[in-house]
C-alpha cells in the first residue's frame, strides 16, 4: 500500500471546520443558556452534553438512525439529492457532535463567571445585546472560551468511533488519521501507521502552541483585575 | 424642558415584594434604605436592567415602561447614566475606550473630542491609555463617572458609588459628586444605605425598607420628624421606647420607666418615642424638664466622639443592659468624666420624636 497524505488533509479539514462550527454553535448555546432560567434549561443542558457521556459507537448509532434513509431527516436530505452518510459531511458531523459538548461546557462556565455589572454597564451605555456579547462578555470570558476551543479541536482531531460508523473508511474522503492508523495497524502495516502517528502528534502539538500564542495575545490586556 | 421622572412600580418574588412610587425633579433624590431593602433593585428597574411586574416609569414625558400598555424600552434606549457600586469599568479596555464605549455611534473625531472633554472634566488627562487596573480607586470612580456622563444622559443613577472607597477618598469623591450633580441638568437618583451620605448629597429622600416605600420628602423634614419607627431607625435614631399617652402634653416611656414632657401636637396612634443619641445632654446637676438620674454602663471611645451606654436610675425602669445611648464630644467627656455619680440625662422635649408603628404608606 502506497503512502498517501490524504488522511492528513481529511483530518485537518475536518478538525478545523468542526472546531469553527462548534465555536459558534457552542458560544450561541452557552450564551442562550446563561440567560435562561426557565425549565427547559436543564433539559437542553442534558441534550447538549450527552454526546460527551456516551460511547462514540452509541453516538454513531444514533446519528445513523437520525440521518439514515428511514428517518424523516434522512428522507428530506435524500430528496434534495444530498448523500450525507459515508461522505465527508458525515465525518464533519461526527466530529462536530462529539466536540460540541466540550466547547459548550467551557464557554458556559466562562460566560457565567462574567460579572453581570459589566453587562449592565454596557447596556446602559447604549450597547445592544449583540454588542454587549462580542465587545464585553466574550473578551472577559476569553480564557475559558479558548480552553473550550482547544478541547473541541483536540476531540475533533481524535474522533474515531462515531466517524467510522457513519462515514466509514473511504480513502481521500472520510479516512481521517485515527481511522487510517487503525486500519494500517490492523493490516500489519506498522511503518505506515507510525508515520501517521507522528504526523498526528505534530498537528496536535502545533495546534496547541498556536492556540496558546493566539490566546495569550488576546488575553494580554485582561490579566489581573481591578486593583 | 421639564425634568421629571415618575416611578410607580411593583416587582413580585416568592418571598419579597418591591413596591415604590415617587417622582423626582431636578433636585437630587436620595434613596435610603438598609441593605436588602430593594433600593438597588429599584434603580436597576429604572435603568431597564430588571423588569417590574407592574407599573410605569416615565422620564421627561417619555414612557420607558408601562405594564398596561406593554411598553418596555430596552436599557440602551433609556438614556440613563448608571454609576455602579463596583464601577464596572471594562478591564479589557483602556480608560479612553471605556469612556468612548457609549459613543460608538459618533464619528471617530467627534467621539474623540467628547472623550477628551469628559477626561478633562474628571481630571484624568494623561491616563487615556491606562487600563482600569492601573488606576487608583478614586481614578476608577472618576473614569466610571465620566463614562456615564459621556452619553449625555437624561437621568443619572448612582448606586452606592462611594461605598467601595477608602475614607479619605470618599470625601473627595463626595465633593466631586455634589459638584457634578449640581451642574447636571436632569434627574439624579442616589442610592445609599449611609444616612449621612444621603443627607449630604441629596435634597429629597425616599426611605425604603423591606421593599416598601416608608417615607418621601425633603431631607430636613424626614430627619427632623421621621413619623414612623422604621424611618427613625433607618435615619439613624438609636433610642426607642414604647410610649403611652399620659396627659395632654405628657407621655409615659414604658421602656425607660419615666414620664416625659413632649411638644405638641401628639400624633394620632403614637406607639413609640425616640431620641437621637447626639440629642441627649448630660450633666451632674438634676432638676429641669425631662431630666433623670442615670449611671454609666459602658463607654466606647471614638476618635472625636464618645458613645455612652446609660442606665436610668428610676424605680420603674425595666431591668435591661442599658436604656439610652448618648453621643457626646470628646471635650464634653473630658469635663464630665471626673464628676461623681449619679449623672443626669436630659431628653429635650423639642428633640423627642413621637412615632407611629409602621404603616405601608408611611
């Protein structure tokens, strides 16, 4: 079997796009949650976090049910001519679903810690809820939000079980690094597996360094509080 | 333009009900009450940060909130400058960015000009690029004031703005606030639990206790004649006794075991009488109206004033730790302390406050 960099490309694309999606979805959900005191809050909490508590195969199974041909959603997608299962979008969906709870939990915790006085001040100074969030709440919650982003990226990069179940192992399309490593090792192709292991180590470390540098720069003005 | 803020709101919780109604003009209105009385909540409701259950809020003819008509203007459109207890300067923005935060709708040039103007007004020139954590407490407070004033608010709401400051900064800031408020053309509300601050800064006072408004009027009147027990307590009165009418101008102080001459008229339904600690006078000679022998139980020394706990030496006086708490100057104490007991305490009839038990409408 010839060595290919395709799994690297699939993995990087999947993790970056999944992290981007979870970043915004997680922030939106966390922001919504910090404002809701109603009864549906805890219910939604469970729904948002449950993928974290379930084995990846269970998540994969549930996604198969949800996106399969027998479900309404699957039918709707099919009538639009969209083939989701066993294609790159399925890889993306699996990574996003498992990464989301980490982003949501971290962002929620960080946003809840923001002193409401700051938001009160922003509102009386004419800020819309949108401005108050982006200009005040998010910068103040930044360290926690960044931690969530790193966790989400790491989880998306390492996703294996659910991806295998709903996206399969199609080289160049759905074969991510973890899946490529698994099948290479299974086939006894240890040198190839090792190459991908080293590549994975490289991206993971590079990503962490990048996130940390970026985070420190943005957080620079925040370190320390009022004297 | 008429400067007027009408507030008539109710906010209900499971175990707490806030109910206030008052009107503020261009004179600073102090909202005085113990912590947990609902005074800050009132201010937040006026600023639109909290939604009342019922009622209305009208500022200069503009309805900000009306539960019947379903009007509830968001905070950002109420044009109220809000100075919070903890300043709430955004820690990730410089002083200039903080002050300019409410001016984002203006052009860069105009906003810059306004920021500079405000910085000068509170004497913070040169600190534009500092972050709040690099400022002293007093500077932070002034930056927060400048930020609230930068938006040209129609009303200024101050929520215990001095309580986080050291004592020497406090009097400086107080002077700045008094100056700012007197120059401010608009409604200003000042929330505090500190009665001296309320008296010095505001002209009219609303007293709130347990969510109820219990007094409203010019400050002199409220401090001179509090009318009810709670208002007297909130305005700092320390000495109370249950009271019973004895004759046309005499009442019996049941908790002190004595009869007191009082000034007329005696209000209907009087249950209590009270006298402020600094209104008691002490001497070593008996005789005279409302003058009774007493002993000293305990003395607490302050830097300028002494607090004396006195026990009345009257046969009918109930047996308690002390009956009266008097406050005298250090000089007075020096001249008094060598004198033999018993001393005599005088309760000036002019100073005795005749009080009703609390009623909802104060």
